């Protein structure tokens, strides 16, 4: 392998190693303005878009011992970044909807290959912050009710008797 190709493989491997995910997109239908807009949105989430030659990407994925993506053909770019893959899938899916461009091909999250349809499902999930708030709300609401029930068994019995009496 020539030195330039080795250097490019090393750079792509570096992006793959330092990311919890990699998404493969087709950028052929995007204008420069679209790509710039997408890059700006990704940058806000500490993610980056890299245009990569397919042969270089295949070698880098193999060297990193990642699952093989079988849709590496045509003009491709990869998106890599930190660990906020849900936010990135939402950005990509919203970008697809906004411009009616099907840019998403597939991706790898951890050791799992994700398809376009799976990425759409991931984008529909609420954010981690919202899930945490829902869980806290559920737990705090349940505990209040549990405490109220445990604290006043006679109150419950009186309410049941009163309901029964009002029914008759």
C-alpha cells in the first residue's frame, strides 16, 4: 500500500476508533449548501462529516474489526463523533424529511449494524433527558401514592364505605 493510502486509512481508523458510532451517507444528491448546513448541525453535537474513498473506508473498518457495512458503494461520507448517536440519527432523519433527500444508507452503533429503517426508529425515541424525567416522574408519583395508601388504611376504608353507601 502506498504511503498516502496508508495515511488516509490511519486517519479514517482514528475517526472510527474515537467514535461510538459511524453513519454512512450518500452525499451525491446534496448541494454544497446542504452539506454545509448538515455539517453545522452535526458540529453542534460534536460530530463530523468526512468524505471518504470507499476502498479506504473498507480497509479502515476491517482494521478496526468493526462489523462490515455492505452498502459501501457510490459517493459516500461517514459521520462520526462522541456518544450522542440518538441526536445524530434525529438530525439525519430530519434532514432527510426537510429536503426530501434519502442520504442515509446505514451505520454502525457499537458492534451493531443499523439499517435506514432502524435509524428512523431510533430517531423517534425521546432523548435521554426526557426518558430520565419520565422515570423520575413515574417513580415519584408512585411513591407518593404508595405512602398515602400505607399511611391511611382507615381513610381508604372510609372512602370505600362512603362510595358503597352513595351507590345504594
